[in-house]
C-alpha cells in the first residue's frame, strides 16, 4: 500500500516523504547511500563536518516547518556580535570591516534589482565599482560560484540582503546538520514511511504510482532519460581543517578580492571537535579552468592571513571538489521559475536544489519537496490515502 515512491533520502526527499505521509499516503523512500542526508550529512568521528560550510537561515520557510514538528532541535548560539571576529580580505590585507558600500547594497530591497541585468552592472550604478565588486565576491558564501557578479542582479541581491541581515539569519544545528536529518528520519518512520538505504533505483517500474525524484539533476537526468534536466550551478573546492586552539582566531574570513570563505564552526558549537581543537570549514569557488589545487592555494592564502601558525597547529585536514552540487544559480534574464519544472508528467515529480522553487540554499530543496509531495497527493484519492495509512 506504499503508493508514493521517493528516490533520494536527502533534505528534499525527507521533506517530501514527511509531507506525503502526514496527509495519509503510504510512502517508500529509497536512498543509494548507506546513510540519509545527501549534502546535509554530518561526518562521523571526532570532527563533525558538513559537506562544506552549512547554515540554517531563520527566516526561511523550513525553519517554522521544522520547529512545529519538533525537528529543529537545539541551535548553536552565535558569539556576541562584538566577539564574532569577522575578518575581510581587501586589497590583499585582512581588515575588520567591509566597505560601507557593501553594507549599503545589502539594505536595498530585492525588488529594486532587475532580473535581466547582471549584478555587477546594476550594483556599480548603485554603489560604485569597488563596492559592487566587494559585494559580488562576498556572495560567494551563499552561491558557491566563481563569478557572482555575472549572475542576475535580482537573484544575487535577494541573497545579499539576507546574508547581511542584522541580527544574522544564519543559525547552526548543534552537532551538525546530520542531527536534523536524524530527527526527520525518525519522524518519517513514526509516520509509517518505509525507508531503505543502500537501495539504488536505476529505472522506474512500469505502471508505477507517483514518484518523487529527489536527487541532484545529474542523477535525475540519467534515471529519467531526460537530457533537458540541466541548470547552472557552482563548482568549488572544499577544505576541512582541525587546528589546535589559539586565542584570537577569527570566526570568519571572507575574501572580498575574490569569492572565498573560511568559517570556524567550533566558535559557536564546541561539540564539533575535541577539546583544544578548532574546526574550520571553507569553500573556494573555482572558474572552469581552475583545479582543486587552485582552490587549495586560495584557502591557504586566507589561512595565512587569518590563522597565524596554522600549518604547525594542524592535526587533521581534508580536501574535496564539489561540482554541480552547490545549488542553482540564475543568469540574467532567468528566475527560479525557468529551472526544470517539478511536475515532469506521467506521475513523476522533481525535488532538489536546482529545480523550479524559490528560496536560499536549502530552502529550494525544502520548497520543492513540499510542492512535489502536494502534487503527488492530488493523484491519490482521500479514501485510498486513509487505507494506505492504516496498513502502513
């Protein structure tokens, strides 16, 4: 009686499964990996890393949804603003404050920025060349893209406004994003969702019921045989670093000379690393011609500036390359509505962070998961939902 199938057990897939099950549908969820979570996984071991810097934005729709279900859990408290120790690389040097023009741009309403003009051109008219470039590079934190200035002004400005909001919107699930995923999975099972890990779905069965494909677009394209499932994304080098604690280490080093971001996650959550050790995670966007080694060199430049003696203090290090897994980016003239549609026809629906749904970062996955489940539920009569729920 499991009438809705969800392929993919990341944030989007679990959101879709819970939404469908709460409405009385029987749901089966299949995840190819041995653990759930997708990019929201938190690694096991002494260093509790996410796949690159992660944050949960408080004003997003998923915040209220998770909280109402008791799934949000405890949040790590940010240090007081005066103790955050943000540092900004400008003109090759580390500074305590960003340009005033960047902050002024952050106050502009998102609706003021045009869709069909690139951000750098629009922002230059608003704040001058230097401020516009600094703002574009700063947005590497939320876009994972090597050239945010080339993207739609409306797209970038919406994210700049939220990334510079005071008080800060960014919050951090204590213990890492994996804690939220674990609570979501438990809630899904309590609702009767059948979850199978290490279960790769290579083809949709004939005569299938509603199917929600909650994978990244590359996997969805192969599964559905649909070459139109493409959208621009970022490409970035990831670095995880554990270093011995030293007083005065910054919380964040943001590169305003080129997109790049380092964040000391143990500043707000000491559970992420053993006592006496600080956990730093960074992402360094890469142009098409650049390699992971280029990103690593960029990270080391920022580390040299912000974390003196970091090489001698390093006790653990890991590097990775993320390609096409950093969320959708919209070019001038395009909006989220132009991305691959959620409803693919014949009872197949898409969810994930590169599909036609609004939001910032994980909010796209959440919104598309809810939308996909809602559309799938319309194909199941209320009577059949009740029957499925009673036998799940």
